[in-house]
């Protein structure tokens, strides 16, 4: 006998209501539409100032059966909050928990009837648990019962459930016709080799000379060795899911072949797939979940599992999943996912489920990618993640077994066609983009282009090495041998992937952890004679995959505190980037600034500010980004030594900006080196010898001739003009060096002790210092008396009489920077003093 069904009041009644009568008694039979109770409520007319009035209503039964018990009494007032609890339980002859094609799978009743009660029996079994789009749907109660039976069966056989993705996880597919041509070329070469081996020794001896001439031409395709286990099959346009185009038939064109005849698929199984499937068959019950079509998935499974012993027809494609952009674990396991593991090369489509073990994408056909999900957004090597750590191990709250929730109102069917039409338009647009990508791949032949680029690069490298390596003259080397040596055929496709071995080891570890916890829990329960909670409830269990996998991940980088440098784009919030979230998922703690807690700086290049600061601080391991990616990919912390960033040499300039907090700009100040004291040259005589004294003498002579032409008495304006012309003439003459050393002259010798500290400076640095020492007050407005001028002249004459000309030894001397005549040419002043 089935359990009673809980029935609730509809949410659209005019609450609060008062129960006036219960029209059926317990143990009475009721039919759909029969009156269950009568109620009254207070009605407030919309007219302002109107008095409220009492009105009456009834509630009819939404299903057939026998009344088990009432949960309300006559005269009870029921508010909206109280209506969320069931008011009556009814024992049904059939709960219609399994439905197929609009009919009940148990009693055959039509489930599509929709009457005035606002309730449809079709909503009672809306969960799809089978791998077929046309399979039966079940109710929540039936889904719980099925999952409990499945869990008990798996526990008895000590297995777990494994959901396997196909594209770039187990296999890699392409539609590039170049692969077919390479396979045909390799098969033809194999046939020729077999024919040669089968020939008799006499024939071999007689045709040895002929074989030698054909040896250069009979070369095997370098990609043939990796293509030997490639499977191929053809899918028609209907199997590809290409939407039919409206309008007249298309004319002959590039896209006509795929649209009318489909295309040939080439499938490369991942290396180690046979051992992977064989050893995990005894520990996992495997399901296929792919973004490809149903026909594509069946062909791939027939290629890698021809006997059906591994997958057993448990295939879920995009035709049945209900979404082209997401994969939902509840599609196959709606109630309990504690025994389900997922392997996939994309984590975003699973919303970073705690059941997921991410696989490194298999990219055998270089640059092709996933041909069945070209409409999905591109993923960074490590996009933003949607993973919620608070959702680990949490399942949606579900009613206990033996209870059934019957809503008394279903969504209005009027809005469903609009939503379905919008979803259908979006799906057609995505499928069209995917078919266009396949058509472009067939026409553009990207593998052939990459092979040609590889060959061209190889030829160029051969020519470069041939030029750098001494060899015999070209005339001594035969032309065909020379061409063969400089243009070897390189293999584009590599068969060196070992990812499935790593993933297989992780899956075995998950299996071992699960059943170790299960055995320990079962022994403890048996010891204390406790009753195990039924599988499918929300009770916490130590043997839960959603807890085991995150714990295994967190052990990888546990205790590691990471600071990323040049890894996260500047326009991205660090804690929303995928690399940040992946680091947290694997147990690391991330920071945005360098602090004492940081143990690792993960950098993508040398010389950043964070790298330099960490190197100065010390005690921080500065590693390349590959250390982090390798540790995450292998689920094991790698030794940092091979990944350390080498310290820059002392002579190498740092690429990081100035860390001085008082400096506004990170760029160095222009001519900053001129402001500082220049070092004394080791051999100043060489600098002086490099000066062309003939040009200097010619410049001085031109200036003296120009001054001789002027009259003896000049005005102030004329003096300014002459000084300007002299300055222009001096500065316009060509100079060999921008900065030149100056010899010691009587006019340049200093009088103060500070002058001994001044070393050689360029004219630009002297002008900067003079500008800095200016007070900003013009001296043109100062007044001088005749006595002050005379006294200044006497002091100047006494100081000149004390000075002695020094021999020109070539050693530079300090320069008096306080003299107002520093802007004049020092050679002119020196000559003027020598000539009196």
C-alpha cells in the first residue's frame, strides 16, 4: 500500500480564511473535483469608504483517493503562513510517479488533463533520470527510491559512479580532411613496405638499384605513427544537429557539402585510454556526458567501447541534457551526489562542482579545440569562476522517503510556449555557429597550414645552421641529397600525452578514501548498534565524495601563501580571477600585497616590483607560474628548486619602477644623472686629447674679430646685443661632445672649502644648480653707490694679484659655481686674462 499523499491549500486563496465546514470525513472516497471544505473571508470593496463584507468559497479535491486524515478543524482561521503546511492526507490508488509519453507508466491514465482546479498530474513526475530524451519521468519520491536502490547496489559491489566527458578528455576529434589524406598516405606507404617485404630475394637483388633511386621519394608521412589508431566515421546533417534553413535550396558553394551530406569525423583516443577504462571498470560505474549530439556520442563510444562493457549504453548528450551551455549533475542524480565523481576538461560548465576532477585538455590535433562546443566562451589557461565553497557537500533539501508533495497550482501554461520559443531560438543560433565552425575547418584545413608553417620554419633553421657550419662545396654534394638534408619532414602531431595515468591514479585515491571512510563508519555503527540513515537524506556522512575531493585538493598547497605578479590582468579583480580561485581550491591563501605571511611569489616575468621587493625582503620563494600550474595539474606540490627565478646579475638594470614613496612617477627623471656629481674620469688626458683645438681656436678668433669691429664706447643696449650675439655664436658652433671636461684656469679656481667638493659638471647641470640657487628676485632694481663700486674694484684687483697661473697638467679642478659669469665660455675668459 502506498504512503499517504500530503495535500496543501492553494496559495491564491483570499487569506486569511475561516473554515466553515469539512465536507468529507476520514476514510471517505473522494474524486477529483469533489468539495473538500467551505470557508469564509472578509472582502474589502475597492470603492473608498465602502464597508467590508463577508463572502464565502469552497475548495475542491485535486486528486482521487481515500481521505486519510484532516489536519485542520471547523472554525479554525488559516493565514497564509499556516497554508504552507498540509491540511489533509489522501491515500491514492496510484501516485503516477512514473510517466511515459504523457501517460502514467503504472495505471495508464492521461497525465495531460488540465482542469479548473489549476493542477496537472504531469507536474507530479517531472524528473528525468534516464539517459534518453524520450525516457520516463519520475516523481521526487520515486527518484529518491531509485537512487537509494542504486546506492545500495554500488555499495555492495564497492563501486562509485563516474561521469566521463568525451571531447578533449578521453578523445580528440576533428573534421579536417587533411587527416584523412595523411592516413591514406600512411596506409599506402605501409602497403608498399609490405609488398617489398613479401618480394623474393632474387627480385630484391635485381631491383636494388631501382629501390635506391626511389628511396628518397618513398618517405613515410611523419604523422603516420601517431595516426595509426585514429577512428573515422561519417555523420549526416541530421545527426550533426544542423538546423534546416528556410528558403529555396542553396546553390553549389563551400558550405553545401556539409549541409547536404554531413562530414567525416576523425577521432583520436587519448594515449592510455584502454588501460584507463579497464582498470576503472572494476571500481566505477561509468556514464558519458558530452556536449556532442547523440549520434556523435554513440559513434565515439562504439569506437572506444565496442562491446559496451564500460558504458553499457549510459550516454547523455546535448540532445537529452536540456542545455547547450551547462552540464547539470542533477540531470542524472537529482537527490544524492555523494557517490558521484566527474572528470571533464572544462570546469566552468559544471560551475566548479565539488564532485569535479579537472582534466588537462587533450589537444592532439593542434589548434582544433573542442569541435562540439565552439559556441561556448573561451577559457583561460587556468574567466572567472562560479565556484562556491559554501556549497560543498550541501544538497537540496528534499522530503523524507514515503512522502509526496502535491502542489495544488501549476504554472500557467500560457507563459511556457514563449519561454520555449526563446530557448529554441537561442539553441538554433548556437548550433548554427557550431556548424559554421565545422564548415570553416573543412574548407580552411588548419592542420595543413600548420604543417606547412612547421616545414618552413624547419627549412629556415636548416639553412641557418648550414651557413654557420663549415661544409663541403655545393658542387661536391649531389643536388637531390642536398635538398633532402635541408628540408626534412617534421611531425606536427605528437603521441606523448600521459594525462589519463594521472587521472586514473586520482580516481583510485578517491575510491580508496571513500571506502576507507565507509568501512570505518560501518564498523562504528555495528559496534554501537546504530541504524544507518537512509541514503539520499541530507544527513552528514563521512563517506561523501563532495567532501573527499575538496580535502584531497586542499592538501596540495596547504600552508602556502601566494602573491601573484604579472599573472592576473590589471583590469581584473584578483579574487574573481580563475587562477586565484583555483589556488584557494587547492588549499593556498592568496594576497594582493607583499606581507610577512607571503611564502611564495608566483611570477610570469622577471623584474616586477613585487619580485624585487620579495628578493630584498628575503625568505620568500620566487617561482615561475609553471610551478603553480604543474602543482595544480598533478595535485602534488612540486619542488620549487627547478622553478626558481634566477637572481639578476649586478650589472643588469632592474625593470621594476622606483619604489621611493616620495616619487610621483615611476619613470626616471630626465637628465637626473647630470644633476648628481659626475665621477672623475680615470684618464682625463684622453678626454682632453679628443678635443679638436683647431675648431676652438677658430671659434675664439671669430669672436675676437667681431668684438674688434665694435666702437670703443657702447651703450647698455649694445652690450646686451653683443652678449647675445656672442652667446649665439658660441652655442651655434659644433661640438664633438655634449659634456666636456674643463682644465684648471685662474678664473675657475675656487676660494671656499665647498669648492673643493665640486667635481666636473656639464653646462646643463651647472645651469640647473644656478636656477635652483636663484632667489627669484631680480637684481636690476638694486642701487649701488660710487663708493661701493670702487671698493669692489679694489677687492677684485687684490684677488687677481694673489692668483698664480697653474701649469696645464690635464687634471680637472673644481669649478666655482657661484660666479655670475659661469655662462660665458671658459676659453674666452682664460684667453682674456692671459692677454691682459
